[in-house]
């Protein structure tokens, strides 16, 4: 995914650590705790402010979670 690759290059080391901690020992199918999902939404706003996502939308929550999961995989491989 081109967007995943581009964002992976922009993520700061501190944010990479935060994302890694959220997904540590979890697969993409595991449910992300609400507190962690809020952190992922904040990172979304930080790195992709033009693409609005709504917390109340289940599909948006899945997209944000899966996106950061893939970003995490990209820089951890």
C-alpha cells in the first residue's frame, strides 16, 4: 500500500514506539482496547488530517485500527 509506506516513513520514533506497544503480541483480528483506539485516532489526525474519520462509525474505527496495524508491520519487518 502506497499510503502505508509513505506514512511509515513519516512516523516519529516516539510514535512508532507507541504504535508498537499497542500491537505488541496481538494480531490484526484482536480487538483493540478503547483507550488504545483513541490513541490511534489521535495519530490518524496527526499524520492524515485531510482524511476525516468518525469515532462513532464502526467502519472508521476498523479502518484506523487496521491502517496503524499495517504501518506497524511495515517498519517492524
